[in-house]
C-alpha cells in the first residue's frame, strides 16, 4: 500500500519541463499525504483530472455491477463524457495496452506492476498463461463473498472491493477501447479466464444450501444449483455479458459461440482419450456460458442458430457425458455437475422454443441423453457391472451391443456412469421433461418406458407413502406425463398447457391464447422454487429469466462496423502489419474549410482537428451507426484569427496546443484559453510547432529566422532559444518532430536540410542535406529513427547519427505530403488520394501495399492523415472540411 501511494504521488509531481531544470517540485520531508496523493498548489488542476477515473467508478452504483443493463443509452453518453475527462497522462497507447493486462491480473486478484513497454501480443500470452496458473492455485474466497454479506475480515472486504473495482474497470475499458480491441484483447482473455474458474475438484463441488440434503434432490435441475466455480466465475460472466450489452448480439453469435464450440470439440485422438482437467473445466464453462447466451438471444436469432447450438455444443457435450470410454479427471462429481448443467440448458431451450420445435430440432439431443440409461441397462443385462469388471485388467474393452455395434468400454468409467445415470437422475430429468413436452416425449425418447420404470423405482425408495397416493389416482406408468416432479401435485395436462416457449401464442383446442405475465402459473413444474432459483423471472433475481433481450445500445454493431469487426476478430493477434481494407466507419462533419491537421488523443477515444475555417474541433471516436452516420463535434474552439495549421495535445498537463501563427494553449475540458504566444517580430512568423512528450510541459516553436524556441505555459517568457541555421541558404523551418524520449528535436527545412538538436545540452548533434526539395513532413520513432518526406517525391528513413539512410523510397507520380507511423511501418497519403504502406525494416523499392481511395468512401482531396495504432484505423481529412474514419 505504501509503495502504491508514493508512486501515485510521484505521478503528480511537477517534472522538469523542456530543457529547464529549475522548477522540479520535490516532496518536502514530513509533508502530509492527503488520501495517498501529494497536493501542492500548482498541482490542483492535474489532481482533478488524475482522480477523475476514480470519480467515474464512484458514479456507477453497486447495482451496476450486476450487468449494467439499467442505463443502455444514457450510460453510453455518460461514458463518452467520463472517458473524455479521464484522459490523464497514463492513458497513452502503451499504457492503455497494459491496462488490459492489468484488468486480467485484477480478475485473478493479483497486484503486479505492468511493464510500460509490454506489447499486446505478450499481454495475450502472459494473461493466458498466468490465468491458468494463478486461478488454479488461488483461493476463491474473494469471489465467494460477492453478492453475500461480507464478513468483518478486512482482507475479505479488501479483496471484494478490488474485484468490484476490476469489474468496473473492465466495463469502462470495454466502452472506451471500441468493439474490435475489446473483442480481441479483453473478451478473448475473459473467455480463457472463464475456463480457469472451473479447474480442480474443489471448484466442482455443489455449494451447500440449508434446505436441501442431496445435491440431486428433486427439481433442482431447474434451479441451476450452483457449484463453487459458478460463484468464482460470476464477475467474469458479468463482464462478458456487459461486452454483449454494449455491442449487441453479434458478440454472442460470432465470438462467444465459436469459442464454446472450440471448447467442447472432441479431441483429435481416438475415442478412448481421457479428458484433462482443463478440457473438463472447459466443458463446464461452455455449458454455463451457453445458458447465459440463450437467455439473451432474440427468438429469431435463437431459431437461426439452434441447429448450430445442437450440433456444435449440445451433442459434443453429451458425447463426453454419456461416453463409457472417456473418464473425467475429477470422477463422477464432475460428470454429475456437467449432467445437471447440460440438462438444465436443454430444458431452458425447450422452454424458449416450445413443444413442436423441440420435436423438430432437439429430438436427437434429448434422445442421446436418455439413451445413456438404456446403454447401462443393456450392459447390466449382459452381466457387465462395475463389480464384475473390477478384476479385469484390460484398460479398454469392446462389448457387442444388441444392435450389432461394438462399444469401447473402460471399466473405471463404467463406475462413473452408474453413479451419474442412476434412478434418481432418471426421476429428476424425465419427469420435468415429460411435463414440458407432454406426449411428444414418447416419440422423442424411444426408451421412455425404461426411464419411467427407473423414475418410479427412485420414487418408491424415497417416499413410498407418496407413491401409494399417486397410484390411487393414476398408474405408475403414466407418472411421467402428468405428475409434478415433487410427486405430490398433479400437473396440468399437456393440452391445457398455457405456455409454448417465448414465441407469444399457444394453441389450446381451437383457441389461440396469448399468455400474460400473470398467467405464468401455467408453468407448474417450474414453480418449484419460483422465488429463489427457478427459471421463472422474479423481481428478486434477474438471472432466472427465460429471455432477457439485450437493450438497444448506441454502440450496437451493424453495417460496415459489423463487417469490419467480424474480419478483425478472426485476424491473428500477432500480425504486426497494417492492413487497409477501405471500409468506411464514420464521417465527421462540421468544418467549413479544408482540414489542415488531425491529431488523435493518446487514449484514441477522441481526436482534434484544425481547419482553414479558423476553428479547432474535438470529436468522439466511439463506434456509432452502420458506417454512413455523420458525427457532430463534441466541442469547438473558435479563438483563432487565421487558418489553423497545427493542433496537438500537450500530454503532461492535458492541454491542447494549436497554432495559426500565434500559439494558443487551452484546456481541453472547458475550452478556456490559458496562454498565447505571438511571434516576436511580425516579419518573422511562426512556421512550425511541436509538443514535448510527458513528463515535459514544454512546447517547441520554430520561426522563419531558423530559431527554435522553447516555451512553458506555466511561466512567462522563453525557456530557451537556439539558432539552428545561419544565412538564407537553409530556408524556412517547415516541420518539427521530437523523439519519443524527448531527448532530441529534429527540424526539416524548405531547402531539404535536416538539423538534429540535443535538448539536454542545446548542442546541434548533426545537420545534413537530406532531400533535394522542400521537406513536407518529418517524424521521430523509437530507436533514434527519423522518417522524412519531401517534395522531391522521396520518403527516407534515417538513423539519427548515421550518414546513410536506412531506407529510401521514391513515389512515382506525386510527393507524399502526409504520413504517420504504425509499428515498423509508415502509412502515407498523397494528393491523388492514394494510401501507401511502407516498411521501415525491409529494403525494397516499392511500398508493401498501395490503395486508391474510392469516391464512395472519400470525396475531395486528401489533406491530412493520422493513424490510430491501437484500433488500426485511419483518420483522413479532406479539402472539403469532412474527416472520415476508415479501416
């Protein structure tokens, strides 16, 4: 705790700005900490923003932790505003990637300092690996406490608060990062994490409850009796469903279901393969998640993908469950839990789709399940019981069946099967199903008479008195079709059934009856425990609903966004290349003049644009609509007198710097002008500006007399000024760039000359004639690499102190007037509306790819370009004042 407090305080310290070392604020000895943060006078504004993330968490109520479904549309706009307010300096690209790793580790209740330079690919591997190890060994107390009254132990309380905060952070990130990044890096890891929640025999024990003695006591098939793993997985499932609430049904059908199919797919080996503990946990996780998905699907979608659910989820799970050759590592207990969960899932689907559809689509599934009772009966008739085979040393033997087929049989697995598919299981599965399906069950389940016999056998053992009462009313053979699972109340007969799934109308005789909510009593058998954990929706517990439509979110995936998202989630996470598909995702209209510059903020949820219309506008980057929608600006800054040619964010204090010949520094949250800096001489205008990276607060300003000046918005006057060239021959400074470390500034001149200045010493490290024409743009990358483009049609990659260029590309038709960096690639744009991708590493004369923008996706002439590196999107500004987001 001490360490984290002090590091939080250090984050707020007033670091040296630019190249001046006089104003560093050290923490005085004996100074008091105010709630873990050092508060100094000059630090108040920063403190407000740095704490805004915490404020966001406070705003969200405890009830939001359930799933956040209560405020779909308003919540999204709130998130937009809140995330705009919380772009503190830690939200740059690298650290936003690390925060994904952080949330994974938070889910595991671990505090590890995320390395600032961890790459996304490493994050995915590390999260996958550490999740397996940590969750398998972790105690599950913190999650167990969730939703129950907390004990007084401060440790438990701390763990619960940590878990709650982690969940809120995952949700906040899911909205902030957009659908593609969320699905690729958050949802994927949460799905892996879900499996880990069920690993190990302890996680597969039923949670003890006061009113029931047997884990399989009557009726609790429908009560979704929880195991310990269910409690551990609650926060993970809540976060997964929140992603679906944000981005809609496609998340369920295109990302979650294929992953479930992968989890339950039979292994490539022979039939006698034993499950490992991870595969076993994967089966439990798959069935649990499928239940959640089925509840959230609309009727039409459920019917569309029902064959897929049946073929790729239910039948493979039943294959493992009923196989006499596949043993479960945790033995009969794991098989019982899987059996209870699977039958509960099948029952849920039956309730959703009604009797007729069950006969059409799920008859194989139901038949396969009840077929296990016949299989065991046949083996018993052949004298093959667990006792008789115990002396047999053959690991797998083949047994001929009555239908002539040979069955691979593992004697040890037979013991498991006999424990699971016993008369009790027959009773608590067959009776409710016969009530659900009525007479249909006799056609769907060929061995119904055997299962009925087993069910009545169990009833006889448990309560002979009840059976006598029943037998007075009806014969035991019909006990299946008309009897309530408790064996005490008669159930309404099938033809009077007042429900037939969730599709609305029911035929009763020649009358179409539409069930009202108050008529839910018709679901007699399911009212076993309607108030607690039955399937029936009740005000007390929302997780028992049969159907819970996803709310209409403003970020719902559709049209081009959906097509792009579907492509992206199928792409390898390790692909370092920039792929441009020319999919139009969003348009931003508001400027009346040509766009001169665009600058995404570090967190990539907003961007700034400067235009000839003398305004700077702030735009949200959240997905909205189907790709054709136009988004209005969130804020317009209109204090400039001339065309704005530069805009960027000064990250350390979270201010915006824009220039039209006069430098304006203003607050991005309020739009208040903080300071201006004019040219010193009207004959020597400002020609280029750049901002220093955090923790520096300085701004570098170049003027027409080849002088570079450093200013700090917090104090008047200049910090430093350096003359970069003397004489007229060098020309004007056209552009400036700062190295990511802030240790050097590079200036490009109109004569093609480049000068490199060391900001620590003020000395010119190097000056060289790089190009034959005017330098149009210059950028600095990690590893002391510089990239410059010129009007002589060339794009060149330089090492700071090496004479020869690393790469030299020549554009055939027109010069590259705008480019940005993506990893080891340069994404370029020309006035001919061509987007090129060049490699900084591979030496080839041609670009990796070139794409001509179609007039449908981009109208006008390309004037500015920016890459969103985390999301792999392109922002393109045109001369008609429209900015477009393409992927």
